[in-house]
């Protein structure tokens, strides 16, 4: 009988899992991603020349932005690629659309001739209405 009382007297302890460290870690990662996500949109360092006019337009179609950095690397919508790949990608993305506008952002350190070569090459793609040179507004 004594053995029965001993087994009845013991209560089994159910271990609890503390969720506090898990929640703290999840919220910390959320904060880190919220801070770093806006920084990722400005990966390409291009210093645009100034202009006194504002040429922003409210068109609804997909924008194509070709960037040229100081090292003369080409980017299409923040993806680095060679000129041949850029042209092929533009041809497939534009397809049979008409009146597409392509913006070219070139760093001030890039020579004017290099920018014009890129603009002339972009004009060979069908469906592009015109190629616009991007500037930042002067203060």
C-alpha cells in the first residue's frame, strides 16, 4: 500500500516551453528587415546631373530604367547585365507594345559619348517611343 501512495503522491511535471525568446527573435528580425529594405532600393550609386525642370510624368505602363555607374556597368531596373543581354531583355519585355519610354540614368563621371552610345543602341529596339535622360532636380 505504501508504494501506491508514493506513486499517487508524485505529480508529473509537464515542462513548459517559453515562447518569449522566440517572439523576441522574430520581432528583432522584423525590425532589421524593416530598416534594411528601403536601403536596398538605392544599391546602384549613380550621381545624376541637375536640371531646373521637372520632367516627371504620370504614365501607367511599366518603367524601364537603364543605369550606368562610374565603372560603366549597365543595369536594367537594378539588375546588372551586359549590353547584348540588356537589348534581348528589353525586346522580350516590351514585346509588341508601342510607345514605351526608357529612362537612362548615367553618373556624372561617365563620358557623354558612352551615354549616347547606350541611347543609340536602345533606340534600335522596336516599340520604344523615345529614350529619356534622367536628371535630379536642382534645389
